[in-house]
């Protein structure tokens, strides 16, 4: 038969979504019809299909599924796949896999005389889909290349490397997923691939490390250690929204036995099986943790309490002494052995690890309280400190290598890559593992095996949805930190402070009706202006700055001035013109300043040092003349701006934090962060009477490691807050150093 002439063959690029019902052939005939009908219903209900004109979309039945050929862009099948995946969350009995590819297609006439469509674009899309399992949404490299320049897609695309399909053809595939949709597992057909692996792509070694999953429950791993014989693992975990408890398990079994201790987290295990644990372990300030240091045996026995207000600890090789992170007043101390201060900082230290000869301690020194960015450091017995790996976007774990000549550490590097690295004592760094998700290194055994947890860390924006209604989620990307709510409660102000907007962060506003968030600019959001037309924001990168962004029409402006070198917080005077700032420079600690939005110069309001909990800031009374401040000794006062008079705030608990005045200025709202859930009370400043208002209780507490103080409307009826949620699984990793 002669081929079609060129005049009859119209080639074009089709953007193909291939959909397949997994296990279709194993169903009874009646079940096949029912499932296919249900899937068709879901597909036809998607906006991409409903809104497409006939000439823009071709629908092809394939027996156990269908192919949709879009004519405009690769984003159409991708968005359609997301809508289908969202609908299938409520229909788990319909297992579906999807594949997307853009390639040549042409219109043909089938045996029934009807117009149809065929071509390699459809064939390759089917091959892409065939590589997946139930829940997978796989992209060809061509589609991934088209969409990855856009932030909303690049964050969800995960490189799987190449896979050989029919006729020896090799396809480079990408997996589309987040914690909300898709299937994060490596497809079965790719698990034997010799090219880049999803768990160790970009690692330049002859053999990829082998991962064995050890935990299977829903929650997060706080810490993990090998037992002295290396045959078992002890770990602290918070499962299904419960408090952190300690478990022990063998490598070959998914079952774990509770150690029967009071809610506590593991810190370290000595060579003799003595455990250092943290009682009452909790996140005290964002990612900064604290508890009461104690010791007990893996084999059982009593608990001996050692020291309060400790963050992390590690045993020395002798099994008797420890390196301890100890919080005293406003300082964070590294003590080695416990009681002997070798390093002190107003910042935050985490993950101390004693060298195998006991002569050095490696640790991560973070750039600010509660933040995870920082430097990998080592200090010797004489207190000589060296920075070996500076500038991490996030440092999440640390251990000495089996040889003791390197420090292995995990986190996110300065190039925004997740993984595990090794650095020697000369500062030479190399990659051990590169990954698509957050990685937490917990322990390294003498034979090189490592305990690593992998998962997600998200900051979620939540807002009040009205009486008798559950809170609504208003997150946009992966790090939505709420800093204010509009006076009518209809908008929230937040900044994205995780991966999507690293390293400069970005300021957003979003309506509580769920409409898309609006990006205002880079930086860390602070407060809405009284009229809601402007917002204040600070910025640390590329240089410190104080900014005003319009929420609608208008131009952004900088209020940077030489009087302040670092802007930590800013808030509006009720007149909408004056601005209060807490900042510092080389010659001063963190102090309160006042200035005007039209004249970027600042005068100091109070000479005393002010204690600030990051974005919370001091409440400003409606008259603009009183602020609630915390002194350096942690006592709380009301400062009268014009006179400088200071009034103590009565008998408040250490964990009480003033968050705002009411509209009359007579009442002060307080939040107490000591319990599991933040407790909001109202304090009458004249009578001292205290009234309980509410507790901030997450609807889904699973994986929640921190809840912020709420921001509220002046009448306190509407509010918003942030949950930090971590979901991880523990893995035994072999061959990390091969």
C-alpha cells in the first residue's frame, strides 16, 4: 500500500496524557465497565477537559483507560493529571497511573471512516505511563524540560534517570509528586536501573548506596542511634500526632518495641549501652529544641536526671563524660565535659559529636536562634574553633566518619541541594549523597552503615474559618510563615521561608477565601499597615534592608538607613506614618527605634536591650505610645514612648508572651507556649484579671513539631497561625562512602 502523500499528512506536536487503570484485566467484566465509567466521569469533570474546545482536545479510548491529546501546551495535560489525582484521593478503589509526553501526532482516518489521531507522540506517552505503578504521574524529559523553568512545576519534579522500554528504547523519566499528590516511590521498573537513582542522583561514585526502610508508621523521626553491637536501632519518634517516645527494633523487622520510658527523645548511646535522653523534649523556638538531660540503660533500669535546659548531647569514647548543648540565660553553651564551657554564643548550637579520640567536638552553629542555616564547626579541648563547612542553608545532622578523619553532615547546601557531605579537618568537602527530599543524618556505624531519615518539612499557614468551623489551610508553597492578619480577618500576610523561595525568602498576601496568593517581593513579612494598603518587610540577603510593599497599586520603597545595620522586626504606629523597628549595629545590641515612612532615619526610643522572638515583635497599643517589651533579664514591661516610663507587667510566667493589645488598649492578649498547644488569654491591665480565650489546636497534629503564636484581629475573633510539620521515615543506608 502506497504511503500517504505529504499533502494529506499533517504533522503537529501533541501534548499527550495517557491514563491506565492498574489491574484492569484482573477485574470481572462488570467491574471493568464500572471502574472505567467512574474514571471517565472524573476525567470529564476536570476543568482542562470541560473548557477545551473540540479542536483543542482529542479523546481516545484505549480499552483499559484513555489518551487525551491537547493541542496548546504541555501544561494542559499536566494540570489535567493533577485534577484527576486530586479527585482520586476520594476514590482509592480506582488505582490509576498516568504518563505525559509531547511529540509528533497526525490526524488519520480509522477503519470506521472516522477521524482519529496517531503518531509517535502517543506511542511514547504510553511507554512513559507503562513505566509507572499505581499513583504515579510520570513525565518524559521533553515535558519536564518545558515545565521545570516554572517554580510551581520544578518543585514537584523528581528525576528518575533513564529506563529501557520496548524495542530497546531508553526514556529519561521524571516523577511528579509532593506530599499531597502522586506516588513518591521509585517505580518497580526503574529499581534495577543502572543510571541515576532517585535516592542518590548526582553522586559521582561507581556504586549507589543501598537503602533499607526501617520505619513504616506515620509521623517523624526525632533521632536514631545504632546499639553498641550494631544489630539494633534505638530511635525517638512521634507517630500519629502523639508525643515523642523511644523505640528499639531489629534491622530485619518492621516491628518496634517501646522502651517504656516517659515521653522522651534519644540523644546518644555510649559503647556500654548507656543512653543519654531528653525528658520533656520539645521545640522551644522554631527548630531549636530543649529538654532535661538524663541517662538510663538500653537494657532497662532507672532514669537519672542530670541537667535542665539542654538541647543536644553526645557521649565521649570513654562512656563516662558527655558533650552537652546547654542554654543558660540568653546564651547557648557547648560544654565538654558537661559543666566545662568550651564555646558560648548568643546564637544556637546543635548536633554535637565527639571525635573517636575524644579530643574534638564537631557541631553545627546556626546563624540565629531557631533557624537551621549555619556552619559546620569543630573545636578542640583548648577551645580552638574552626569553621569547616560555612554557609549551609540548613544543617540537619552530623556524625564522624568510620575512620574519624572526616565529619559527615546532612542538610541543604549553599546551592540549595539536599544531601549528605563529608568534610575533612582541612575543610575539603565531597558529596556522599544527593537527594530530592530533606535528609537527616543520625548516626554512622564503624562499618560505614548510616541511619538516615528522609521526608518533608513544611510550614503551613492556617486561619480561622468562623464559629463552629475547622481552621482552613492557606499554605502556598512549602514554608508559609504567617506574620499578620488584616483588621477584618479577610487576608493573611506571610512569607515563604523554605525551599521554594530560598535563600532570600518572599512576602505574600492571601485571602481567606482560598484565592491564589499574591507575591509582593523578596524578604520576611512583618505587618499590614492600619489601612491594609501597605506591608512592612525585612530582608537579610543580598544585604540587610527594611522595605515597604504596596498590597495593590504603588511602588515598593526602602527605608534603609545607616543608624541600623540589621533589621530584626518592624511594626506600624497606629497613625500609619510612623514605624517602630527593633534593630542592631556593630556598637549596640538589639534596641527599639522609631522613624517615619517618608524619612528613612531612625532615633533610638529605649537604650535597653530588647529580647525578640523573631517575627512576633512587641505589641503596640492603639494610642501608639505604649509597647509591651521583654528586657534582657526576660522580665516584661510596658514602655511609655513619650516619657520613657516603664511599668512591670505583673506576675507573668516565663512562657507568657504578649501578642497584642485590644482595641481599647486596656486589655493585653497573651499566649503561653509551654504546653502542647498554644494557650491564648486576655489580661486586664488595670485589674490584673486573666481570662482564658482559646487554645490553638491543629486539626491534624501528625508530624507537628512547632506551632507559632497566633496573630489576631483587634476583636480577637479571627486569627491565623503557622504549623511546622515534619514527616519522615528512617532508613538504613549501606555504601554511603563507596
